[in-house]
């Protein structure tokens, strides 16, 4: 269960320094951290294959920008299905088993995307990839949250979130090499085939990672009568609604940027594959730094103030980015770092905040539902960009990302501060 939030107290004899959070883990906790970090990093890699291959895919199948945007939308919509299913599994069969199921699912269907013979087949395989994609984050985040000490939970989960930038960066490196050395007609397929990488992680998780002792004991007692309706009852109903709205706004803003920025740089800024990779590298470096820095901000300022701060900064920077005049690409290059920093830093708080909103018995269900249903609804933001780009251009249509961050600010009004909450 959860308790009243308090300021995290100092612990006698506790190690200090920027990485004291990691040294505070038990050996099992460290293995859980590594498994969750790897799972989310490869989750990111398999997701980013699509936007990085979007131009080649659109040319190969002869599809419109709206149809291309639908590939991302169906991924995010189906992530809600996967997230809801995984949330119930997390509380019924355990965090580790669910982590393995979700990683297997997104890896298999990412590879199958590379064998698509037409657009409908690609759409279907990408949809099933979204099922695994949706459940993985919550399984890993809940697993690590239950091993983390209260005073460090914000930064611990922020480091897990930073795995997204690592996977994204790896995808950009591989994409730059593949797209620059192979014909576009085969290069996009090769990119999807590299999505088999998560199979290596499964070996590690199976051999080394376990649920926390408390969860293992509860599962052994068969205290697993968890239903989805539990998170819509009593005081949890309000939390579920506003947490879902928060996830909708943040992810609507982020996926608008992640899906369409590569296309914006290629089609409206005239950058080559290598040039686009260079611009994205600063964006991704900023994202990685944002995740890591935000973890300390979250534990210092609290969850709500941190979300509000990064939502305002992300909206302002995106507006500036899309309004930089033609011919000022150098400014565009350097603005990528702070944009990536803030748009990713805002995610660093989700792992700790959502875990602290829900009691142990329904933590997986609540965390996975709110994050993934929010992601599914947020999927309509990049879709709207695809439909609007024909008249306003991709740059003009990116205003939908700004709207997403405004929605997130509104959602915070209905949520409590949870810093210092103990997880039993």
C-alpha cells in the first residue's frame, strides 16, 4: 500500500554521491535494473526503426503522408491494448514473466515487418508490434520501482527512462549506416530485421532477474485476484483519469516530435540521410542528458512541479524550432539539444509518479493502463500532423505537439504530489 508523502529522510550510514542510488540496490535489484534498462532501450530501438525508415517506406509502397502517419498511430493505439493486458499480467503472474512476454512480442513482430509485401501487411504486423511495445515499459518500471529506495526512486526510474535515448541513438547509427550503403528498397527491410536484437536480452532476464521478495511472496499465496475495474473505484478513479490525461498530453507532444522530425528535416530543410543523422544526434544527446538530469530535479522539486516545468519548456522550444527561418539550419542544429533535453526530461517522472499513485496489488494495472491508454490517445496527435501537413506543411502541423503539452499542464491540476511515498 502507499502512505502519506513526506520528504525523504537521510539514512544513517548511507552512501552519498551522484550514483548512491545504484549502490543502494541489493544484488537482485541491480540485475533487475539492468534487465529493465535493456528491455526499454531495445523497445525504443524497435519503435524508432519506423520513423527513421518512413521516407523509404512511403516511396516503396507509394503511400501518402497520412498513410505513413497511420503506421505510427496503429502502433500507439495497439500499445494501449498491450498495456492493459500487460498491466493485469504484471499483477497476476509477476513483473519478470510479463517483461519477457512483452519483449518477445515486440521483437518477433518488428522482424516480421521487414517481410511485408504490401502496405496492409505492414500495417498489421506493426499493430502487433505495438502490443508488445505497450506492455514492456510498465513491467520494467514497476519491477525496478519496488527494488528502489524511496529517497532515490525518482532518479532510479529516470535512469531507466534514459534507456529510450540509448535505443534511439543506436537506431540512428544503424539507420545512417544501412540507408547510406544499401538501396532504399532493401534498407528499410534490413532495419526491421535488426529488431531481433532483444532475443539476446531474454537470455539474461531468464537467468538473472527475479521479482522483489514481497511480490514473489504475494504470488505464492495466490493473492492475485486483480481486475481492471479496481483502478476505477473509490479514490483511484480520479487518479486514473488525470494520470491518463497527463500521459496523453506528454506522449502526444513527444510522438509528434519523434515521428515527424526526421521527415521535416529531409523534406522541408533539404537534409541528406547523413545530415539528418547529425541533426538528430544532438536531439538524442539532449534527450539522454535530459533523462538523467531530470531524475535529480524530480526528487528535489517533486513530481508535479517537474512535469509542469518541462511541459512549459518543451512547448516553447518546439514553437521556436519550427519557426526558425530557412537558411538558419545552424541554429536549428543547436536548438535540437535543448528540445531533446526537455521533451525527454518530462518522461523521467512517470515511473516513480505512477508507481506512487497506486497500491501494491494494482500497481501494474494502474501504471500500465494510464501510461499506455494515454499513449494510444496521444497517437492522434502525430496522425493529425499527417493529415494537416498537406496544407500547412510538416513544420506548421507540428503545432499539435505544443497542444499536447498544454493538455499535460491541465491534467496536473487533478493529481496529488507523491514525493516521499513509501511502497510496501
